[in-house]
């Protein structure tokens, strides 16, 4: 008979077992509590991570080996203009401009080859086509299948930084340009005085020679051409000074049509016969506030550029019409309300691309060969139009020619009454002290004035001139002095003379001076101030007017 095993436990053992089970239960509950807390902490941490990931100031993308976006944070979705759910599975190339595709693939190839972070700057394209400047930093990120083609990208919007850089560069260019203009101003001032003296000598002696040659003589016709060229040179120097110093012009109400026709007639003889000019000048009142020489500058510069662009063969149309700002023409949209004269020049040349068109008003920019252009002509015209409260609009495309539109505000101001015209400017034996250190210019001026009936005391040294005046102050009826001279400048000589004879008329002449202005003339009681070189009859008329006004 088999012996039965007894499983009966003693009360002590049962109590011990229950105690152990209770301890294990408590331990499990503690472990469960710890696990539950850990899970809660993990969820909180995941939420924090998700928030940090989604709302980071930069965009995060994960891109598969096939170039598809597999992960994206909300910032990246906002940058690219799509909902995150729509963005996933989109090809990254969709957001790259065509011209940036090669740069992206080059950066990606370097990343996969070197396994090192790559950084590149490129514009990214939003879904609506707008672009923004971005810095893209890429690192490799092997997928779960071990595919090394996957990578992560951090996108930083650097549009404001790029904008600041562009503004900094613009200001740097502006500063360099300012330095260039200062250099031009210094150069212009340095040469203007000497050049105008020489030009005055040429003009003066040519004029004296003309008076001694019959009108039908070929030599006189040659001298007439010398005078025309001299006046062009005079205007050229004035353009240079205007551009470099922004010296003000004397703008008066001017009828545009006759001035335009005269300017066109002046330039026509210098144009090749193969260039056909077609004029369409509207009738009516076209009165603008402008210096007549500025219209001549516009016509000469634009026509010369058109002839060069057409390679001296083609059609040049010149049109003058009236426009109204309220017509809402794109060209006048940013101009104050009112009526404008629109002067247009259209050539049949090859036209310009956008890059050239964007720079045509930049000083020193030219598409001409070295020695054929300074790059200052259109800059001067831009300055003229700005100071006249006008505007230049340029239309051009490659293969379609170029059109310049000059918009000038019309005025109803009446003509400014000038001093009475002097028809008789012969001298009556008046004594003039003429002071100029340029001997040839002084001799020419004295010969002309002596021929007109004045008694001239010529001095080429200002200190000697002052000594002569001190010796007999009452001998002279008028003083004519240059400004820039060694020893005593014209204004200093004027001060000394005024202490000896305060009321004597004084005319101050100069080829260039940045020290003489309206205030200086008023303080020194200078009767007249004139710029060299003087055109025919200008100095005799000025002398006569000055002497007669003192009677």
C-alpha cells in the first residue's frame, strides 16, 4: 500500500507564505507605480520634445534616399507654405529653384561622400512661388534599413540677414561712389580754372580775328566752327562741375518746343547720314522750369548714345507730348499730380538686357570700349531730372531697341523779367584796372576792351595791382579781377580795395572757385560775378551795365 504524502502545512509556514506573497505584491505595486510614473514622464518628455521640434525657430526635414520628405516640423511646413501632412512625401526638389538644383545635389553628394555636416546658402521656393533666403545644414541619418542615403536638414530663414547684407553692400557702394565723386570734384575743380582760362583765350582771339575777316571769307567760316566747338567745350566743363559739385543751374520758365527744335538742329550736322531722325513735336504750351543748356545736354547725350547703340545706322524718333498724372500711366504713377511734358527718344538699336538696364544711371558705368565713353552722361541727365522734379523712364529689351522718356512738370509761371538788353556797349574812355595772372587771357581781354574804347591798366600780379590802385585810387572807374591768383586772391584784393574806395564798381571773374558763393558776393559788395570763359559780347555788356548802374 502506497504511502500518501501529506501537504499539510503548519500554521507558521502558512503565515510565512502569506507574508512573502504580501511583500511581493507590494514590490510589484511599487514597480508598477514606478513604471507608470516613468511612462508619464516619458509622455511629458515626448510632448516637450515634440513642442521643441515643431515650434523651433528653424525648420527640420528628414529626406529619404529617393529625395522625398519623410519628416518635417511645423516650422519647416510654414516656411514652405504647406500643411505638414501635405508636405510629407513631397520631393525636396519641388522647393528648389531650377538654378539651385545643381548646388543642392553638389552639397548632397559631398555629404554622403564625406559623412560630415554640409552647409549651403540658397533661396528656397514656397508653394506659391515666392522665394526666401535660407541657410541649409545637412547631416547623414541612416534609416532603419541601414540606407545611408537618408539625411536630415536644418533650415534657417536668413532673409533679414541677407537684406541687411544687401543694404550694407549698397551703402558701401554708395560710400565708394561718394569718394569717387569727391575725387571727380577735386579733379574738376583743379582743371576747370586752367581749362576755362585757355578756352577763354581761344574764344577771345578767335572772336577778334573774326571781326577782321570778311563774312564771305572761308577763314571766317573756319573761325565760326572754332567758336561752336569752344562753346561745346564750355558746356562740357559746366556739365562736369554740375555733376561733381551739384552746382545749381539758373532755371527759368522756358518754352520747350523751340528749344528742342534748336537743339535737334544743332546736333543733326554731327550725325551720320545713315541715321534718320523722325520728329513728332506736339503743338501747344510746353513751358517748364529748366536751364536751356540742360535740354541741350539731354538731346546731345541721348542722341549720341543712340547713334553709338545703332552702330551709326538706323532710325531715331524724337517725340514731345503732354501727359497727366491722373491718367495713371505707370511712368508717372510716383510723380506728384499735375501736367507733364514727356520728351521721348526711341532708337532702332539692339536694346539692352535687364542687367545693363539696371545700371545705366550708375556713374562711370559704360558698355562702350575703353576711351569711347566715360559712363557719366546718363548720370548727369538723371541728376538734372531729379533736380527739376522730373523723372526718366527707360524701356528696352534685347532686339527691340531702347526708348528714353523724360518727364518734366509743366509750369504756368510767367517769364522772369531780366535786366534791359544792352545794345550799345562801347566805352567812353573809362579807366579799368584789369587784374588776371593768365597773361594771354589778360592781353586778349585788354585788346578787345581797348578796341571798344576803354582805357585799360593791365596787371598780371595782384600785389602790383593793389600797389597801383593805392597810388591813385580815384584814377579808376572799374576793377575787373580774377579770383584764383597767387599773392592775393580776387576776394582778398576786393577787401583791400574796398578799404581805400568803398564804392568803386568791381567785377569778379573766375574759371572755377568753391570759395565764392552768393553770401560772399553780398558781403564783399561785388557788383557782378561771372564765370569764364565769356561768350562774345558778354564781358563788354557786363561792363557797360555795371558802369551805367552806378551813375
